[in-house]
C-alpha cells in the first residue's frame, strides 16, 4: 500500500512548494517556489529533510489531512494556527498541539489546521517529502501554468498525496525556538531600473508613504492601495526582465510588488526592488496589513543577504528535542518533576 496523506478538506489555497525552478526565465517560465522560504526551510529542518524539500504551503485557512501510512511525521512552521490531532475522520474534537514543532501521526489519525493568525502562510512538511515527480527540477506548483506540484493545482478534497516514507524515523520530535517570523513596518529596497521615469518628488513620496495590501493580491504580485506614485497616465517603455521584489507602477499609479509566481518580463516601470533579505518576510504579509518602504544602499542589501544566509545555516541550532509524552503536553511541563511516582515508559506515545 502506498503511504499517503488523504485530503479531507483542502483549506483556502494549499499547494506543494519548494525553493522554485530557477534557470528557465529565458523560456518564459516563472521561478515560483515558497512565498516564505525561511519558514519552508525551518519546517523541513524539524522533520530532518533537506532545506528545499517540497512541502505544503497553506494560505490563510489550513487543510484537514488523514494519515494513510504506518506513521507520518509532520511539522508546522509559519503563521500561528490551531493544529489539532484527531483519532479518526469521524472525530470532531482532538488534541491541540500548535505550530513551530513536529508530531507523528499513526495510520488513520487526522490533523486539522485552522485559520492562520498573524501571517499569510504556514508550511506543513512531511518527513521524507512527497513522492511527486518534479517538473524542470522542482515540485513547486505553478497554478497559472497548470504544472508542477500536485497536478498543477491547489489541493482538492479527496486528493491522495503520496509520501516517500511508510514510517517515520525512530527519533524524538522537535520544536523551534527563537525564530522570528514577523515583518518590518518598512521593507528595505533599492531604486529600480526605471528610476529616471519618476520625478524626485514621486520617488520621495513612494518611500515615505504607507500602503495597504489589497485583497486582489496573489502569489504573482502584492497589490497595494495608498497614495498614487504618479497621476494616472500612459507609460511608454519596452518590456524587460523583472526580479523578485520588483515594484511595478502601472498606469493606475498604485504599486505592485512582484512575488514568487511573477511573470518573467513586464512593461510597467519599476520604481524600486525589495532586497532579497526581506523577501521571506514580504511573503508573510497578509491582506489588510499596512506596509511601507525604506531606501537602502546596495552594500547594505548585500550585507543583509549574507546575514540571512548565515541564519539559514543555523536553523538546526534552534531545534529543541521534545520529551516523550502526549502530543498536547507542553515539553517544559514534562521536564519538571512535579510529582513522585512510578511511570511505565512503554505507555508513552513517542
């Protein structure tokens, strides 16, 4: 029998994502990948996977999944959410375990992820990853292109996601400590390649204004509502390449920040580019949040990128093994000798 996760409820938008498929933009193929690669890497670290292993990216409302394998280890990293483990698909009440940790499910058990709080995305990684054939070297789902991930689309009720492992490895589960997953009030950015198409006043206004993330935003671009960068007018320019974090200004004067599933070229002038070190945080920002931008130098952007790379290398240092015991019991409570007595260790759920 193929080990798998059965999708009982898909959530609002749950897709398989990894670190993307770079190298094909010259062919018009988007890079894609996780909106928040830091959380993806951390989720994989919790279950012992390589950093770029494909995982489930959950947007706003989580899925309900049933384990159809002897034992499955899952982890949950990103926005806060109520995560419940239920004994089977008919149960309505389960054990709450929260996020920023791993847990093991036995065959037939169900994990239910609720609405996300304090962020737009959450990642669910499975030990060993999903047994899904990569497309151009990546398992990332590109919905607009209809390829990658699970049949090129978001998960649907009744899907059976194949797993690479029939049984979880014999080791303790872990939790994450001291991993900051918020976002700044102002995202650091460089001036864009079409800066000469904007006046000094327009540039100054852009970097001092505040914008609201629009409900029209998606994985392609974050649409912002706020003060116009310029009055609506026709823009004449030849389409050229875009980069992650490019801030386009269309004729409406309202900026659009390009995200993971961005197109490969664009014909709107780009006033700025969010630096790569801030892109993971940008991917966490939910609809309705207020953000702004701060101009920095290239040297500052490079230094901040090196810092982010160093943090990637130290993710395993943030893992704390959890003592054996019921999935809902706080590890620090288990570590305290609150009462004397004899305990049969064989009765603990590992």
